[in-house]
């Protein structure tokens, strides 16, 4: 019976994504415990013109158990640099949501918050180095153009 329900849930999820009903698909992927499907849906939401605000509204509508699942997924997504941009955008939306006042009160969430810190710091350092290299490259390019004059 649970196999049939899981299969029905997955079919429903595919239909929601196909029909671009991303908010419902996102919530269902959380309920079905499908972290990478949830990641893909978050990516699709963020590709929309008003994706960041849609994501924030969606996160505002989540229940605390869904927030807990989302934080667990975020900790996993954030370990892979390919998923950093989506993970950090979802994290920002979560921190900007109406739920943020209840985060400190929930001890179950602490483990997930702590798991986010080292990889977030690592991604920040990597991006800072890239920015520094890009600035140096631009400076070098500008100097080369000046020397041609």
C-alpha cells in the first residue's frame, strides 16, 4: 500500500512540475523526502522572473516539519559546489522568512544550522578569491590596453 502511495506521489510530483505548479511540487517533494527533486524544483523557481520572491512566499507557507526537512536538504546541497547558488538562495529565503524567529527555539534545527556553516564559509572564501582574481585580471587587462597607446 505504501509503495502505491509513493508511486502515486511521484506521479503527482511529475504532473505538478510538468504543469509548472512549482510551489505545490516543492512542498510535495519535501513530504516525499526527495531532496534532489526538491533542489531541481527550487532551481526552476529561481529561474522565474520573480523567483526569489516566489521562493520566499513558498517558504513562509511551510510547516515546521517541512522547514526541518528543508534545512536538512540544504546542509546536503551545500556540500557540493554545483548546488551552492541554489542552496544559498534557498537559505537566504529561509532566513528572510517569517519563520526565522522560531529557529532559535527549536533545538532539532541546531544540528542542521551547524552543518551549513563550514561549507558556507568555504564557498564564501572561494568566491572571494575568484572576485580578487577577476579584479586583478581586469587591472592587468587595463594596463595592457594603456601600454598599447
